[in-house]
C-alpha cells in the first residue's frame, strides 16, 4: 500500500493532468532553510509562528550554516526525485546542490577540521576528537 498514491487527491500540487512533468516553484536556499520547506507549493505557515533568519556571528557559524543549508536543499530535492525520478531539471538541481554541499564541507573542514570521522585524514582516524568541541570556546552566558 502506498499512502501517497492511494490518496493522490489530497495532494493537488503533485497532480499532473497533462503529460508534461510539473516543475515545482522553489524558495531560495536560505529562505527554504528558514521556512523548513524548499517547495513553495507545499509551504504552509504555522498558526502564530513567525520565522526568523539565522544570524551567524562567527566564521565557523557562517560555514556551518552553509553546510546545513546545502544539506537541507540536497535532501529536499532528493525527496522530490523519489516521486519524480525523470524530472531532468530537478536532477540537474540535485547535482548542483550536491556540488555546493561538497564545496561547503571542504571550506568548513579546511578551516575547522573534519565534520565526521570518515573525513579525517590523520593516521589515527580518531584524533579528530582532540579539536574543540561545539561547547568549547564560548563566552559565559552564550547559548549553544
């Protein structure tokens, strides 16, 4: 049983009456990250909730936000491609998003070290834990 296909009428934004592949309208990556949704047709505001832009204060935060935003966009497009695997425009956007993600990861890791143990190039792979932890180097009173 496929809930989505069995209840297709509940999702008009995915209905495709003609033979063309529907091209979704997308938010810009930073706005999508703030809203929690890349697809304009699927976004609904929450009652009483107001969104805000994340304001990174340090170079580390700026680079981490770029990694997180790129990851979010690539994942959202990947989910879309699960439903529409032949949409060439979205396939191209997925490859572009993955390229940006890899560039963001390289930029972060060049300055602050590996994000994950599998990106560590040290002889002893777990030496990466010797760097500062996320809660290190914060002023008192600063929230993590």
